C-alpha cells in the first residue's frame, strides 16, 4: 500500500498537481497518530534510497543526445524527489506538532482539573469548621437530653419520697415532733435534689441521720428506723437497705460492711442500730464514711440510732437541745476510751441531723418487723 501511494503521489506531481496534506484532527487517537508517523518515516527512507540511486553515475552510451536527455531526466527526477521529500517531511512535522499540541492540551486539562493547594487548604478549613459545629451541636443536644433526664429522674425520686414520708408520718408521726420531721425530710432531700453525682461538686457530703430515743421506747425507735430505711431504698429502686447491729460489729467488720454495701453493691443507704454500744476504737470506723470533706461515698443516706436511759416526753424541744442530748449519750459511751478531741471530731460528723423519738402511750405498743 505504501508503494502505491508513493507512485500516485509521483504521478500527481508530474501532472502539476500538489499533494494535499491531510492533517488529522486533534481528537484522533494517539495510536493512529503514532502509526501514521511511522508510515511517513518509512516512506521518507524509501525516497531517500531512490535519491541515492539517482545520484549514481549512469552507464556511458555512444549517443551524446541520449546522454543529454538522460541528464535532463535525472535533473527533473532529482527535483521531483526533492519536492516529494519536502512535502512528506512537512507532513511529518505537522503531525509531530499536532501530537505535541494534543499532549499539551491534555496536560493543561489535567492542570485545570487539579485543585490548587490553596483551594485544598480552604476546603479543609471549612470541612473542619463544619465538623466542629456538628460536634458542638451534638454535645449540646446530648447534654440537654441528659439534663432533662436527670431532672425527670430527680422529680420522680422526690415524688416517691413525698409519698413514702407521708406514709411514715401516718404510721409513726405521733412519736416524731415537728422539728424531727423537718430534720429527716431535709436531710433526705439534700441527696435526692442532686442532679448529677456529687463527685462533680464541692461541699457535698453524705446525709447522716441520727435517731435518738429512750430504751424504754426502743420498739418505736426501731419501727421508725426500719420504715425510714425501707423508704429510702425504695426511692432508689433498691430492694433493701441493709440493717446492721452495732453491738455485734468490730471496727474491721464495720469498715468491710460499709465498703461492701455502699461500694461493691452500690446501694444508696445503710442502717446501723445502737451505735452507743460500739466501743470507742470501733466507733472510729464511722469517721471516714461520715466525713464532710473526704467521705468515699457521697450520694448515700446513712441512718443511725442511739438509745438513752432517760425518757423523752417533751415534744417541743429545740434543735440545740436535741443535739446536746445526742452528744451526751455518745460521750458517755466513748469518752472513757477515746480522747476528748477524737470524740468531738467524731460527733461533729455523725450528729449533723439529729431527730428525737418521743415517748408516747401509743408508741410503746407498736410492733414492726
């Protein structure tokens, strides 16, 4: 096919026609351009070979006219081949230029589509800001939901306590003076009104309620003590509020029981009956659990009882008088063993909320489980 095209080109040149240069469109495939370029290179080489053959000296002839004619033909053919070669080289150069132009166009298109580093930085900044805004909104929404849930939970506990305390007063209110009722109610609510765990706040402490009564009215004291412990457990959704007998407890036993009930079991209340029967050294085990600043368990209610040989028939006692009675009962029990400084420090921690149980004719006949 290549020889036929060349001869056709020669024929057209002899007839005075110019060979049209066919340029491929820029959108032709790269492979076709490469093949056409290789074909033109082959044609150029063939023409160069023919030109070399023409340059060789022809055989001598006797006829001088033939020599002149042949010389003219050779000159014409050389010019002809030179023209064809120029045209083909021009076609080759045009194809090379088109090829390089296409490559440059492709490269420019890639550069145009490639985002600049400045744009990437802007996009990164905006995406980071958007993520931060979404994160902040999510945290705020979550905090709002948690706050609403805490408020609902707090409200539910207060409603439960109100019902439980009303029920307690209906049963044993005659033995509880009004001041004692306020002390108990305020102490329990101080824990129930905390919306979040107390570890996140300062100046929070466990609620410590001390019920004092006469040994002659011990049954009434125990009834109120047990009813109060059950009501507190019910508020927190717990089955029981463990009741411990102080007379049978040592310092190590008390320490282990408090840690197990309030720590391991994560219960919110514990009840200890008859703390005046604890020996002085054993009573010191109450110090860390009732401490105002360093108590290990804060959102708990500790219910204690202490008994006196005296009767309490005056229902109009004031808070200072009730606190004084409690201090006298416990100092009498622990002051013989412990230094007065230790006794005073211990009393300041276990007597912040003292409620007295009065002796009444009705209370002496109470029976409770």
